[in-house]
């Protein structure tokens, strides 16, 4: 182990974790967009509860790691004192609406690529392009100006625990533990309150495994990745910016180095592919027509831009960010759900309602 460079070890473990993530999402049909769609359009909350269970498991696992001293999340991007409330809300709304038009979030796009969906490969490329344009390209100047105008500088971390600690004088560590138990416990109780969810083993298993992948990601980067000379940035699963980084990595391979985010993108695709082949679910699929193409392209653009503005997606902010108790993550999560809701209502009122039900069906 000591002979393996830390960066290579982190990337290798990230790739393996990504395989588990992708295989699980493929097998259990774990899909945040599908969960919202099922709930809004069919009154079926099982996949939405699976997402909420993943959040609860991630929150409890992450805070346990931090409380036991295995990781220090104070340097995580989500907990900076620079509160990007406008980006979280506007970007979240864009991302949520975009994932309806694009047939799924960033994670689902990777899972579908692994399953042979060619239109998701196009969505992947457009997300990569627009995300990178927003990070460092044509749209970056506008993003920086937006952040300079709307971001609010806090006296300390934007973690809800830190904000409450300053207001009450109580210790952050104790508040983190209480918040994790209360929020995580409430979510778990709500999930298992539903008889249909309790009887759906694949939704329960999907939520638990995906949730466990988040603290595993924090452990890989925050514990395994510790290096006094070149420490690995502390992060967990997120897919929008890493999709852009992955495309750049492939184009500049000889002069680039792999990192945790890029490795997990590859891992999710490989895991989904292996599971799809093993279960006979692999099949090539293209666009149904011009309208389908336009919808997916438009959705991919919104996801690429919105995901960067919000600092994450349904997994990045919705699970990884929330697991750190960052205020902006809760704002982004609510905005993503709201954006998806309005996107679904638009599709339902138009001529796409029947097609939408097919796209997000549990099968």
C-alpha cells in the first residue's frame, strides 16, 4: 500500500466505489428523477423514499465518520463561509427542470450510458461541454459576476450546526450529532412509514447502498487521501463538474492526471454496464425523433449550467452536500425538486405526458 501513490490509490478506490454505485443504480432502478416523476404523476412514492433513505443513511454515516475523527469536513466545498444562496436556488431550479427534459439527472445519465443508451451519451457530452464552459469557459465570467453580486459572506462555516452554535453558544460537534440523529431518524421513519416502500426490497436496498457510498467517498478522500505534501481535496460523489473533468481528461490524457471525481464517473458507467449485461438489460437505444432530441439537448444544457451554479446535482448537493449539513445544500435540494416538479407539470400538460410515463417507468 505504501508504494502506491496516494492519488492513484484514491482514484482506484473511487473507481471501485463507482462500480458498486453504478451496478446498484442499474439493478434497483435508483433514480432521483424517476422518484419525483413517480410521485407527481402516479402517486407512487417508493423511489422518492429510496432517495430520502439514501440521504438519511449518508447523513448518519458521514456525521459518524466526522464525529469519530476519521474525516474533517470543515474544508469541504459545501461548508465554506461563502454562502451561494442565489446559485443554489437558481442553479437548482435549472438543474431540476433540465433533468426532466434530459431524461434523468447526471447519475442516471451515466447509468444509462452503461446500459447502452446512445442518447444519454449525447446528453453526457453536452453536460460536459456546458459544465466546463460554466466552470472555466465562456459562461465563467457571468458565473463569477453572479457570485460576487449575490454570495453572502458568513462569519464562519455555512454548516447549520455552525450557525446554530454561534447563535446558542453550544458546541458544534454536539449539535452535529443531534441534527444528524434527528434529521436522519425522521427521514428513516418517514420512509418506512409507507407499507409499499417497506415491501419493496429493491428500493430499500438501493437507498441503503447509495447512501453508504457517500460516507465511503468522504473516507476515501478525507482519510485515505491524507498526505502532508499533496492532500486530496475532500469530496464525495457528485457528477456534473466531474463529467466535464472526465471529458477533458480523455482529451488531454498524456498531460492529465486522474482524480476521485473522474474515477467515479468511469466506475458508475462500468458498474452499470456489467450489471446490465449480467441481467440482460443492456440494449442500444437512440432518439425517438426531433422533439426527443431537442428536449434532451435542452435538458443537458440546463443540467450542465445549473449543476455548476448550484455546486452539485441530485447526488452532489442532494446527498453528499446534505450529509455535511451545509445550508446551501438544503436550498439546492429543495430547488432541484421544485424545478423538476414544474418541468413534469409542463410535460404533463403538453403532448409528452404519455411518453414521460414510459421514460420514467419502474421497468
